[in-house]
C-alpha cells in the first residue's frame, strides 16, 4: 500500500508541477501580442496599464518658463509642467512609425490651431498617393483631430487623433498624437512659446 501511495503522490506531484509550469508559460506567450488586456480596476485602486512614471522637469529643462512639454518617444508618453509647476500632466501618445520619421531635440510651440486642416506632406503623398490632398478641420476623419500645437520644426505637431488605436503605438508620420480629450486639455494649458523637448 505504501508503494502504491508513493507512486500516487509522485504522479500528483509531477502533474501538479507540469500544470504550474504550463500556467507560468502563458503570460510569456500573451506578451508577444502588442495589445494587453487588463481587468477593470476598482474605483479605489488605480492601475496604469502603460507603466508610465512621473518625471521631474529639472533633468530636461533649465526652467519651466511658458510651461514645458517633454515627449518620451521610447515610453510613448507626453509630460507637461505649467510655468509655476502647479500643474503636471502625463498623457499616452502615438509616436513616429520609424526612426527616420522621428525628430528629437528642443523646439517650442509656435501656433495653436482649433480644428486644424490636414494636408499630407509631399513625402506622405509619395508613399500614399491614394490619400486626399486635404481634409478640412472639423471633419470626423481628420488625422489632426480637434486641436494641434504647431512646433518650430516644419510639419511637426502635437495633435489629437480620430483613430484611437494609434495611441501607445508607433503609428504616426512624424507627429505626436494624443486622444482628442487629452489634446483639448493640453491645448488649454500650453501657450505659444511653451518649451518642447523630444527625447
């Protein structure tokens, strides 16, 4: 009976260990996909699915005169600090599709536009000749969304997007995209002259 009991215990141990090992392999397989699913958080527990972390402005800017915007291309996040540093915002973003479309460095907001009109650049039209020559501001399919902050670099903007699937991904042709509700908030906070740094 004891040999039979030991054999049964070994079988249970081996099958239990196999189940545990098999279950631990599941998250690794799920991580291969670009979209992660998370269960709903309760109102008392705040989860951050993108694992964004708050940053301090000092390593990136000498001051916060006119406000400061830091765009972290790697973490796909935009940080905003008001001039008096009483307001700090952190937003998920879309970032350029490739390194050759990505511009990094210091710039500033030179214009703020409500319901901006979108026109593809010549290089965009070359890559996508089927795209329209213009999409009027306020159109539901306007790639610039409901607001845009024009930067001192030609054709670079921080803007909203009608395509929410782009946020958190490499999906733009050079610009930084935000959810429309986030660009509305940032648009109200930023001003012409707000410092911008893309890293």
